[in-house]
């Protein structure tokens, strides 16, 4: 894991080693300067991966040999011998629990240890936290827009930035509130529920019912096998009569594909309706096969749309499903879940809500995993203390000035239970308490002193890594996911809203 770093980190490490200050005690903080997506918050993620990286931090013989080949020939051989002895056994890491809401300028994690090692960890930790937190935040925004009851599926594997990006997207979108993924490897590695049925290519591969093999299906309650294709054809005539749509417009290849899929997965039949024409072909063919399955004791699990006006079509489909359910006396038919995909964005979800759609499940790919509204969270990692002395970066760009000294972080809550301010205090300062009046200075308004009285005070950081080992039990992925939703739900509506939120003071 140690070579996962920029070359300049090793160059600086050599400079510290040459100056004899490589073991000076140092501290650094990892934070972001601006909240992503023009919101007020981010979800902190990637902590568990960062801790695994710390446990694996060391330079192998091959690593050291490679560094010899890229560093200047004048580099002292003893430095390479020293690198071969390095590990993270003298590093301590405190952090906000993974899945917590984090605000701009508040350290997600703090690293203490020998200066050379603290410096070498910079790029590694940034790499493991930056994208993880960004995609978890992006997923959380989709969840907030969709509401708590909508099923959300991550399906960005084919659009992600390589396999590593795809796996990270699946994992951290699950933390952000998605229910499942299409990514089989993510399901295997992380235990995320996987979901997926058929694509247009399956339907397009059929031309007629004669291609369906096998075509017989045993009734669920037992008995003789039934020709499902013939049964679906008989139902199709009845469905077309009810819907007043021409039987000849129902594509026979599509019907064959539906029958073939239903014979193969009778308990998991979902129809993809828009290969040819939703109203005249996809929907009648689906209803015919679903009703044939029902006659044999099975229940279709849903329909999916991948093009067109998804909100309007969902309402029309729901009307047809209800009509079929009522006419053919199949009560559950009207509640068949409707899933949609097709380049879904935040704007899409806002339109679904505005138009009052009948959508039950949404598959999101590109706009989730590539985070096009903001491709990088922009986390930074800055030294705040060396040898007991605070470090301060002064610059003409005020936003890039750092806040010196090791800090303790507190979250202050109001009487309604909402966090209203995060407070950074030097480690040696006394801890604030509930009901105590505090004199504070808000970042961005440092010339002013404000008085606040919190109803509850919560210390945010926990010590997760010490003496080369993880020292705090790490929650499971579902537990992190649950914690993320609790953290989001605690925010006041003014801070949680996605457009023009009230700035959260630190």
C-alpha cells in the first residue's frame, strides 16, 4: 500500500530524513473546503478502506528497488534501508464515524505520528476518501429526492471510471442509501443485494413463438405441464380486446421473449416494455404472459421502462394494470412494481415528483457513478502541528488558509434534536457542555463573536487506529448505511435541502 503515493511525497520524506527531522511528532487533518453539489453537507466515507491501508503500509523489497530507480542517483543508500523498515505502528488516527454527515472545513480524520510517515500517508488517504465520500454524498442526494420508499438500484458498472471506480461506486452508493446494485462482483465482495433481469438485446433476439424452447411450465401447485406460449396467446387476445388495441400490433418476437423468460424464471418475471411500442406491444404482451403465469399460480415481479416520458408512461401503465386486474379479477395486478432507467438525473427525480408518477423503482448509472455535477470532492490533507508547534498556511487565497493546531470536534444540537453548528476547539481547551453559553467565532465571520447555548453536545471523533492496529470495532456495511440515513434525517430541513440550503456554521 505504501507505493500508492505521489513521488513528491517520497522526495519530501527524503528531505525530512536528510535533515534528521523524520521522527518529529506531527499531525495532519483531512477535510474539504466547500460542500459538494452546492449543498450544505457531505457523507464521510472510505474510513474502513483507509484503516486497511494503514495496516498494510510498508515498502516491500520490490517497492524499494523501484524507488531507487526513479529517485536521483545521489540519494543516500541508507534512506532506502530506512524505507524498508517503515510501517504505521506509531500512527494514531481519529475520525468521524463512517457514514456521518460532514461539513466543510471540519476534519473527517486526523493523523498523528512521525513527520515522515504522516507526510507519506497524504495521497493514500486522499485517494481512499475523496471519491468514496463524493459518490456516497451523490447517492444520498438521490435518496433524499426519491424519498424513503422508492427502490433505488445502482447500475453504473459499464459507465464507471474503470473496475476500481465501479466497485467503489457500488459500495459507496449503497452507503448513501441505494438498495441494490447490478454489479455482481460488488455483491460478491461486499454483500450488497444484486438485481437485474433482461435487456433489449434479449427481446430483439426472438422473432416468433416457434423459437421458444422449452415452452412448457409446471403449475406452481403441481400437476401436468402447460404450454405457456399457447396460454399466453389466448390471454393476449383477451387483453387486446380489453385495451382496444389491434392484436396484430403486438410484436410476436417480443411475446416469444417474454414467454421464454417467464418459463425460465416463473417466480421472477419482469417485462421490459419499450423495445418496440409500449402501448400497443410491450404492455399487452406483458399482461398476457403475466396473466398466463397467474393462471398457473405465479406472480410477475414488475415491468421496466428505459425510454420516453417515464413519468407519463408510468401513469398510463398503472392505469392499464389496474384495468386488467379489475377486469380479470386479479387484485395484485394493479400494484405490479414499475421500474425505470435511462440516464436518470437529479432533475429526472424532481420531474417524477412534480408530475406525480407511478414509479416504484429507479435504476441510476452514469449520473450516479461519474458524479457529473461535481467530479471531485476536493478533500485536502494539511499539516496542523509539528513538534508541538501549530502550523499555519498563509496565502492570498483566503479559502486555502489552514486552521492551525490539533483540535477536538463537537457537534452542537438544538432543542429539536437538529445539529445547528460544529465546533472546533484546541485539544487543551475545556469540553463544552449542554446548557452552557459558549462564545464562538464562525468561520467566514471571524471578526464577530457569537453566543450559543446547545441543548446537546456530541464529541465527533473517535480513535480508530493506534499501535499499528484498528482499535475501534468497525461497523458492517449495512450498519454504516443505516447510520448514514440516521445522520441525514437528523439535519434540519433548511440544511438538508439540496438547492440553496441554509449554510451550516462551523
